[in-house]
C-alpha cells in the first residue's frame, strides 16, 4: 500500500508556489493504455481546508464540460478519492479548466451526487483558465490548485483534518481524449479500468 504524509500548511499562498516541494507521481498505468501523460500531486491541510495541487504534462489537452457534475472524466481530468472510515468514500473530479464532479457512496453503483451548493464551496484555480479548451498535437504543461473546505465532506464530523488517517487514491484520466488513459497513484490490480475500488486506495496521514 502506498503511504504519504499530508503537509500541515501555515502559509497557503507560499505552499502553492513552492516548486521545490516533493511531488507524488500518478504513474501507475495499470491497464497499459498508450499514453505520454505525466502527472504528479501534492497534498496539504490546515484546520479547515484540504489543499491539492496537480501538475500535468500531456498531448491533446481538451475540456468541454463547464457545469457542475458533468462528465469531466471524459476531458483532461485529475481526480481525488478519499475515505475516512474505510467503507464509503468521496470522489472529487476536476477537468483541466476547473469544473468539478463530486459524489459519495460505498462503491461505483451506490453513489450520491454531491449537491451543487456543496461543490461550489470547492475552489479551483486551473493554469489554463476556465473556458473550453482544445490543444491538438503538442505537449502542454498545466497545473491546478484545489481548496476543499471540510464542510464538503458532509457525512463526516470533522473538527479538523489534523491527526486523521485516511485512505485515498489520485488519478489522471481522459476517457474521450485522443489517447484515453487511466493512471493512478496507488496501483489497482484488476483486469479492466475502474477507479471505484477502495480496496486499492493508499494511506494518507494528516500529521
């Protein structure tokens, strides 16, 4: 099982701009799809918020979904799945222009879509802007900053993230890209692409 420590953050703006901090690779090409994608992430927290930053390099970057809970996984997309109890989990998915899809449940089929008033609490800052985009036949580097208030995790009683031990996975995908791909941080050992398998999540400790 992969394991990392989430960083406690005192200065959020400085943390987002720190290009020297250690990044965690999203590099498991579990199903051997042809892809030139490189992706990494960093994760941190303070008392009230969880912070993510994704770094991506890929060809044919594209995003067409601009409304909450549209199928952003079909675009150039990064994803964060987290479980606080080892049973049910939240899926938060972000296309490269910062639109969000969110859900909660115990597996792929038993899921509840997060309400727009919860999703709008999430702040995304994509380096490519927030308009539809299509960059064909050349490599593009992009990043995305994400701020997730603890209230988004509506089924938890969170006074603080500090001290929590969670299971998570991080993904880079693009179901309808020129070269579809499905990369994960923690490896997934099943025959066909499926991110909704919490038994393969890694451990993230908020220390």
